[in-house]
C-alpha cells in the first residue's frame, strides 16, 4: 500500500513540475543575499492588451531582504503563450541555475 502511494506521489511530482511557473533566482547587489522565488504564471503575470488584439503578459516585482536597504526591481515580458521574451533587473542580478 505504501509503495503504491509513493509511486503516485512520485509520478505526480514528475509531471511537468514547473509548467505553471518558473523559479526566479536573484542576488542582491548590495549584500549578496540570494532569493529563490517560484512565480506562478497563472495568477502572477499581468495581462497587456496589444493594439492588434493579442494579449501578452508582464511581471513586475520588488524583492528585498530583512535588514538590507536595497530594493531589487525585476521586470519580465512574456509573449501570448507566456514564454519569457525579455527581462530586466535593477540593484541585483539574475542567477542562472
Ligand atoms: Zn541586500
């Protein structure tokens, strides 16, 4: 019984774990703190209505740690399929994993 349950859980974890989102990994340029955030595409992206009627998406976030005066600003742009097309960061840097 336990074996079966483990298989079900494992199978679930294995099926497109990040299809609904992505990990945003950034480092503070002031203190070097690292932040690992999971961004859910389905409700954290904002819609942007283009003049031709299509919809693209964007994401903005301010990230800051405890006891650090720095504020990291992240902006990302996505196409109509929510694929990342460009991104910008201020006061920090993206960490590639
Ligand atoms: Zn910092």
